[in-house]
C-alpha cells in the first residue's frame, strides 16, 4: 500500500490518460481486497470491482475530475495502514459516494 500511495502522489494528473488512472484505481481496490485476508471475499469484491470498472469505461470520456477521484485513495490507504478503522470507513464511504456523483454527472 505504501508503494501505491507513492505512485498516486507521483501521478501527473493532467498528463496521465484516463486508462492509466483506471489502472491505478483497480490496483488500489484489489490491494484493499487482498489485505482483508479472506480469499472468498476478495474474489467477490474483485467481481464487483470489475463491474464498477465497466461503468467507468462507459462514461470515462465524459468524466470530470477523474484524477481527484483517484487521489482520494491516498487517504483511504493511509487510514488502512494506520489501522484506523473508523477513518478508513469514512474515507471509503466518501469515495464511493464521490464515484456515484461523478458517474451520475456523466449520464
């Protein structure tokens, strides 16, 4: 997760294509799924994540602030690494809500 945070901080959001941002999004989510230690849950979450990625792909060319959405992962990963469950839950909830708003703005 530390290396993912470093990658996210180093991103040039204005020059990274949406496909690259989506790759980072997928990597972050899958690292969180794997960290839970439950392979069955990680597999189920990956399937749902794949559906979410399909939504991204359908509207990616119409989305504003994709980079901002991707950088939300920094706080989430930091809270997880710090073991701060409440802050991680709050960040995750805000991230999901942000994604929903972002997609709804494009459709």
